C-alpha cells in the first residue's frame, strides 16, 4: 500500500518524458498535443487520431491492438492522455427523459465512452514506462454518481460512470506491478468546442481549451500518489466518484 500523502514521483516529468495523445485531432486533444510540443521537458509526443491512424474506431475494439502496435517505435510512454469521447451521436444529443431512451444509442455511448477506452488501455499497457508513468483519461463531472443532482443525460452519465469504474479497477490491478503508476479521470470543465456549443447556456462558465489543458497538467503534476485512480477537475479539485 502506498502513502497517499506522497507527491507524484518527480521523475515522471524529468529526463525527457514521452507523451502519447489519443484523440489528438479534437479540441482538447489538439491542445494537449500543442502543450507537449511546447514543453521543453517532453522529448517526444505522438498523436493518435483517425487522421493519423486510419481505421481508429473505439466502436471496433478488436482492431485497436493492431493500431497500437504501430506506436511501439516511440514507446515506452511516460504519459498517455486519452482525449476521446462523445456527447452527441448521429446528431442526437443526450436523453433528457426515460421516454427518450433508445437501446442502440445507449450501447453506442458505452462503446465509445467506456468499452473502447478501456480496451485501448489494455492494448497500450505493454508500451507504458515501467517506472513513474501516468495514464490520464478525459471523463466528466456528470459521471459522478454522488454529484448527480439534476438527472437527465442518461447514456452520457452512465457511460462516464462506467468509464470511471473501469479506470479505478484497472488502476488497482496495474499498480501492483507498477507502483509508481498514476491513473487519472480528468474533468476538463466546459470547454469551448463544437461538442459543447449546443449545450452551453448564456452566462455558463465556458473556458478555452488551452486554459483547461494548463489546469489539467498542473493537476497531473501535483496529484498525490494514491492507491487506485484519481478523479480530479482542471482546477485540481477532487470529484467524488
């Protein structure tokens, strides 16, 4: 059992860390990619998206292993950021009521937001650095069961809650052989993007992607080394599961 009060190992960001950004063509993914390109501590950053890796499809997890093998040249990775996720599917936004639930839509939420990402983690695990490393996955505050006070958004909420459980479970297992590994579920805030635009109310606190990434990177660097995963927002505040 590790000391929960200890800081994240400093050697994660020293000596030229190698980063991998999954979903690098999206608003947040491209901002993470730019951050790593500008960080003098980063020796290399590898982008992964449909534009760089044709055939990349979270709804087809059987094909992920072959795609990941193509990333081995830049491995091992000290820091992996998975910025994938979906809020609107086929032009249809999150369901607001039980009457609006559709089993096909629900299944796609689970595949893209939970099942695909954890299968990607499974495929990437052999290419993670054996020492201090971090696997950070974008999640959402609405995935917190304890924080759900408004209801609605059934599929999106449930898929993010499932993602959080999968990350927590994977962290417990992986940290047995990788005691310096950190697994993080990240809440980026409401970022100005095509994804959030239809759901942003006037007066709502919307931030730019660069601000979100800067905050998330500070959260990653300052996160305590804890058993299991960490669920934190871009301000560094812990979110209840």
